[in-house]
């Protein structure tokens, strides 16, 4: 075979086409998960847990334990709407952010335009799922509590 | 921002890069490992990457080429970044269930290309620099200019490597 023939053969060479690969999804999820959102969310969840924990210890032991003692000292001086805002932030908004961060770290969505299919991949990672459940319950509990308080107040 | 940028790059180039690696290596497992290492390195370095004289496409191809060089030069090629990722996240990149199916599908696809199998085996016997230019030119259909960008070489050097590579390949066939 001469050089021209070989070049022609190479120019017309047909190479294997790559089939769709699950590895693409697995690798992408793994890389994006490396942002350690679970760790960040764990810290977020710790804020309401510490506040409520110190509140519970205060009611049981009648001891002045921060941050509950600080809240008791400084919050009454603030207007009601600011108090409500701080309370909502600690027990509802922060746990909801933790839920969202963890959901984002285990769920991956991609829309296949050609087949009109929405691919949803969920990584069953216990740490993330536990944080989602605990933070979600915490937020739901206080949302329920706030609604109940509101209804009792207006009813 | 970084995640979005990386996500776009990943979706746009994964198949092309896997294809490039597989065409040169010819082995599913190794190609998958090198593709993982390539994208992990891209992810780690994306913050420092600046669109100066090279496009994202060439940058990713360059990382993949370097990873393949390491694979061919070191017998004990290790997946440093991939292992770091698995350690930090507990996330196993390889799913044994899907691996076998994909491997079989790819092997079946390869069997349809007898000329490619024969040429790929011969190309692997050439020096690395010749392998790179031939694979990019004839497997990936890249122009001389593009190959020069990917390999960070002058166009003249690429032409010369390609010519000498084809001469050597001709003697083998």
C-alpha cells in the first residue's frame, strides 16, 4: 500500500460511534456532589438545633444557657415583627435551606429534547437523606406551630 | 456559577472526549477511567482556566491527551483525582450493573469496524507523538490547526509528525 492509498483509507476510515453511557450521569453526579453541600447543610441545621436545645435545657434545668439566654435578654427589646423574623429565620428558613441544599446534591435532572424525556437521578446517600428528613420535620413543625398560633390568635 | 459552567462543558464534551480516548485506547474500562480523570482535573482547574489563547474544547482535549500520555508512560497509571473524589464523597463512579451492558454494547459496535480495529492496533505500536496526531486527524477528524492547538505544537511540527507517522504506519501494513 502506498502513502496516498493509506491516507485515502485513513480519510475514509469509519470509527465506532459511542452508545449512550450511564457513566456520564454517574460521573457528573459524583463531581457535582463533591461540593460537600451535605457538610454545609449540616452546619445550617445545627443553628436551630443549638437554639432549641439551649431553650429546652433552660426549661428543664432552669439554667441560663446561651444562645437562648441571649435571645431572652435582647429579643424582648425588639419590635414584634423583627422578633418574628429572627425566629422564622432560625427555625424555618435555615432548615429549609438545608433541605434544598441536600436535595440539590442528590437529585439531578436533565431533559432529553430529542425523546422528550425528563431524566431524574437520585443518589441514595444516607447522610443527605437524614438531613433532609430532620431539617424538613423541624421546618414543618414550626410552620405548623406558626399557623396554629395565627389561627388561635385570630379565631 | 462554576457548577453551571462545568455542567455545560461536561454535557457538551463528555461523549466526544470519551470517544477520543476510546478510539486511542480501545478498552472500555481504561477509557472510562481516563475520561473520569480528565473531567475531574477539568473541574478542579476550571477556576484557574482563562479563555486566553485556547478554547474550552481544545483545553479538555489537551487534558485528555495528557492523561493518555501518563497512561501509556506509566504502567501503574493511577486515578489520583478520581480516588480523591471517591474518598471525599463516598461516591462510586463505577456502577457494575451498567458497566457490563455498556461494555458489551461498545464491543458490538467496535466489531462493525474491521479496518478501524486493524489500524488502531498498528497505531498503538507507533511513538506517542505520532499516535496523537494520527488519532486526532483520522479518528477525531480534527484539522492540522486544531491539532496544533490541542497539542500545543506548531502547525509545521504537526504536519511533520503526521507525515512521519503515516510513513511508519505504511511500513507496518
